[in-house]
């Protein structure tokens, strides 16, 4: 099936900085209609101004804190109220915390924003994605999924132990397991689902989460890629006709890449799916 991004409706989370911003701007240049969810109104207005200047089309944004299921639902309903199809959903927002934080819903924040927000928003918008077929769902994961050996079902909210890179690794593993399971569920719906590792991007991601993270960031920065380089695979998966029939895969540098054994565990993918439905109240 052919796919042309021009005039397609694209919804992006985490679009006001880093690879999300670079992706939004590039897709706007390609003629896509950009919609995005942001937490900060000023940053959202600034991005809207940039995109309108570049493309001549002003994007629409929704203000929401992705750490809140209520906020996620409200933003999804706002999009649904526009009465238009959704062609591409890019779940891009993410974070790493040096210390454990809890959301308004009582979830550990990294797990909540990096996985449950992807899961919940996607489910709320599935009917709009079905209206927009052929459509695409892209989840930004990370090579950090290799930090862990299997998903931590025994301590999902990291109450017993909190190690920042392990917790982040679990959330990124969850992105891959979710992608694989969702691609199976949507196999006959003309919706492809893929995920990606953007590479280590020098955007300041995580550097404000404690002295250790800041030191690691500064040491690594000479080896990091730009936001534009990091966005290349997201842009590719959102817009390229080359992946029109590819689903359930993990990409790096615009190519299918290997994952760990644990990222291919069907039993864990099924278990995480059912747990996520329970936690978000999806029937």
C-alpha cells in the first residue's frame, strides 16, 4: 500500500524539544498537518510559530500532562472532537528521573510517562487511526532496553528498589513489547506499528536529574548526535513508503535492528498488555 505524508494528520507527543521538535518540523516541511500534545503553553506557542513560518500551516496543540491519565483522556477527546481521521501517531515523549517520583494516579513516573501514556493514548485514538487507514503508530523506544533482563513485573512501580537506568530500561523494553503486541492485535486493520532507537541524542535529556546524570551527560556529549540526526528514524517511520508493509519491528538508523531476547518474549508482551489495560482502565 502506498503512503504519502503530504496532507496527512500527524499527532506527536513530546514535540516541543529535541527529536520530537525536529520530527514535527521536518514532517511539516513535507506537507503534513501537525497536531501535538504539550505540557508547556509557551513552548507550544513557540513551536506553532516555527511550524507556521516554515510550512504556512498552523498546527493545533493540546495542553496536557502525560503523567495524568485524566489529562491524556482530555487531550484525546479534544482531537476526537475535531472530527477528522488520524493517519500517524508518534508516541515520542519520555523522561528519566534520578529519584523516584509518583504521578497523580499513583504510578512511578518514568513507567507512567514512557509506557502507560503510550498505551493509553493509542487506545483512546484507535478508532481515529482506523478512520485514517492506511495509518501508522510509531513508538520511540531506546537501546536502553538492553539495560535489563526482562520486564520487572514484580515491582512495576519501583517501590522496592529504584535505580534510574534500570527503571528507564524497563520502560523502553515495555515500548518494544507493546509495539509487538499491538502490531499483532492490529494485523488486519491496515495500521502498521513500529518502534525505534533514536541513538544517543545531545538534547540535555536527563541532565537535570542529579549530579550523576549531569556528569554522564557531559562526558558523553562529544559522542552524541544532533536532534535532527536522532529524528531521522522517526521521520522515516512516519513518512516513508518503504515501510508501508512492515509492522512490529524495532528500527535504528532507518533499518530493522536486533533487540534483546527479552524484547521478543511473547508471554511478557501478553502479560504487559493485560496489566496495562488493567492499570489504565481500558476494557
